[in-house]
């Protein structure tokens, strides 16, 4: 019986042992360390990876693993090593399996107007953190109309329109920008916003200007005539400060085109205050320039409740 057990053990030891692990996701440029739990007597570790876009560095029973760029599917990393049991030599293999994070990006602008001999820059924003400087590729455009450098600078060469397609080494998606080149490029000349906006003190309103022709690289500035009534930030968000009227102005490219909006800020408690003043026997002062057309509503409100109290 003991001899049979020894024979079975000998057969098992002579079979190559392989351990496989599913270790998750690699991010291009981010280093992941792999270690083999090497007991005394383990020697001659041999590392390999089946994907040319993944590199290994290190020595002995550990390796730093780095995805140099995005890849589809998975990669297998292998470490095999030798060991002795008694005087017999055996081999064991450990494997890890990784996929790669697909980091998508947004290209800006998506529509560009430039003049011949003039240049503008494309920019991009990734949806997730990046661990290396992305290598951008630009293709598909007509090289007789524009030139695109590796850093995303677009140069107008002759009149016409063409589309630039951008991709990166951090993910699989593509984005595009339509470029229009003209002899004498004219900046957008019309902009519109709502003519009138009403909000309460402390409330906010977001202006969304309409510019024609469309160009994502416009220089848009916002100003308020009376910041004590309403303020406006550089994105066109208005905040009511106190009761009154002010004018918000949006300007394109330093005044080439402008639009205006009358912003009325009211105190939401004015109607209640007016009614309480009447019931208390005082004479509230109702100013049309403060209540902006709400004075009729206030009077009706107060008379109705006053009548109820008397009757």
C-alpha cells in the first residue's frame, strides 16, 4: 500500500502544475506589480506575456506589468520556475489574465472656422484618469485643405471643408471635427438670448446663447449693468441678488456681436408683506417698477383676504 502511494505521488510531481488567476484590468501607463510566492528551493523563474503592447520589467520572482497602449481582448502573463523534491527536478507555471480599460475622450471643438494661413488648436478631455501622456492620431482629412500637427494644431491651406478624425492610444473611440477654411474668415456675427428673464432673489438662471454661424472656439463674455441686483458668471449663469432690474449683456469676440436681456429680480415675500400691511391698517407702498406687473395680483390678493376678515 505504501509503495502505491509513493508511485502516485511521483506521478503527480512529474506533471507540470499550473495556477491561473484573473486579476482584472490594466490602465495604459499604470504599473501593476506581480509576485510569485517563491518558497525556498524555487529557482530559474521565466516570465513571458502574449501581448506585444504589454511590457514587463523587474527581476527574480516579481515583475512590473505596464500596458503601453490600449488593447482589446485580454493578455496572459506567465511565470514558470523550477524546484526540487529530493533529487528530482520539477517545473511549475503561474498565469495571470488581464483586460485593458477603454478610456474614451471628447474632442473640442466639433466645428471649426479658420482662414487660409491661420491656425487653431484642437483639444480633448478623457472620461477617466490617465496615467501617461496620450498619443493622439489625426486622420481622414483632406491634406490639400488643412494640415494637422501631432499636437492637434490645425492649419488652413486652401478654401474648402474637410473632417478630421481623432483617436488615441488610451482607448478605442474616435471623435471628429468639421473644419471650414475660407480666404477671409469672418467671425460669427449674430447671437441671441431671451429678451427678458424673471427670478427671485437668491434664484439662478442659466443663459444658453445661440450663435450663428456655429463655432465652438468663440470668446464669449458676460456682463451685468447692476451687480447689486443680479450677478452673472463667465458661463452665463445669473444669480438674483436683490429686488430690482438690470441688463445682462453677452458679447462675442470682443463686441463683434452682442445681445441683451432684461433681468427682473423680485422678492417672493412682497405679496404676503403687502397683505399683512393692509390687515394691520397701514398703507403699503406698491411700486410698479418693483413688482413688475404683480401689483394687480397683490391688490386682488389683499382685498380678497381683507373682505374675508371683515365679513
